[in-house]
């Protein structure tokens, strides 16, 4: 083989290698979504914020932004900072699980500073501090705000994303018992593709008993564990009905997760994160769910 032929072959090999690298990069960077469960390329991103022994989660799906609970009053700066850092200027919906101060503490300030299209909350009257102020704010004449007291199951649809709102059944018995606010928590489940994410508020034993003995499908791949990592008598049976593989506990050193819950999660190989160690981000594209902590 002549030197000229060898030189040409080397040039051809180099060109082919460059083309191969470019095509590979194109596949990785520019390939459109081919996932049949998520044809729009949208993903669901849940950020459980580190707001102490309280709950506040920002949920984004495409251009839709939701907020589940708002922490205590001092959580406003944290929520506001997160929204601004992500260029979010309005909230499409807010779900308030119940009326304890560590769930609605910043709700009024958010309503006063951000356009919020719809607020969903459980249909009961609370004696907790902040309830009347919140109700007054929701009753103000804001033509772009809709307030919905949820007393029966309802569904919200955003393209391929379904949000199921799951209020308490047999409310009268729960309201007459211990911890009525916690047990009246408005639960919600996000369904995208074949994946489900369940938010449980602060439900305790009486509500868990109702759920365990009921016939509703409670299954979820991911769960916001109830009541800041507490452990109730019926919690094992409740979690077995849900059967999650991933979980988030929203709390801090003031109330660390109970050892019995941690032992159960470890035994069942349920991967979990605790917000006292940083914000927890969950990403779901309809066929997989991934979590990381910042």
C-alpha cells in the first residue's frame, strides 16, 4: 500500500470518527422525547422545601406551578426566594391540606403577593389561629381567584397530568375525635403516565384506620410521609396499602422522624429523604421517578 493511500485512509478514519462523535452528541443533546407516556417532553418536578417542622412543596409541570401547603409564617421568604430564583411570577393552584399554622402560615402573604388562580382546601371549620384570617383573604373580591372547599373527591387535569384531591370521609366522626385538623387533611395524588405521587398532610391514626378499612386505591410510587415522620398504630397497614418505593419526610431537629418509622422504611427498602438535611427534589417523567437532595 502506497504512502498516499495510507494517508487518505487515515484522513477518512479521522473524518468518520468526528462524524460519529457529532452524531452521538446530537442524539444525546437534541433527540426529541420518544417516551409514549410523556409525548410532550414535560416532566413533573416536586420540590419539598426545607422549612423546618412544617410542609411546603412547589410542584411544576411545564408552565403550570402549584403549591402544596405554605409552612409557618417565617417560611414566606424561603418560598418567595425559591419562586423568584426560578422566574415564577404566578401560581396556578394552591392546595392547603389543613389549617395548622405549619401548613397555612404563609398562605395569606403569598395570596397578597402572587396571583393565585385557584385555592383548594378541606371543607371544615377550624378553631386554629390563622383560619379566620385565611378565610377573609379567600373571600376578598379577587376576580381572578377561585376558592374551592373540597368535600368530595375531585380531579384536576393538566394535559397528561392528573391530580386527585382526596378529602376525608365520615368527617363528623373525625371532627368529634382527637386531632380533628390533622385527620381532616386534604390528601392529593399526582398521576403521570404509570407513576403516582401521594401527599398525605398530617393524617393520624383515626384517618389511617378509615383509609385502611376502605376500598379506595391508595397505591403510589412516592409518598410525602404523614405528620412530619410520626408513627401511628395503623401506619404499617396504611403504608402497606400505599406500597411506595420512595418517600419524603418534612421536618427538622425539633421533631426528628420516629425510630419505628425509620426502621419500617429501612426494612421495606423504601428510599427516603428528610428535609432538615436540605430541599428534596423529585422528578417524574411518567415512567420513572428520581430524587435528589440539595
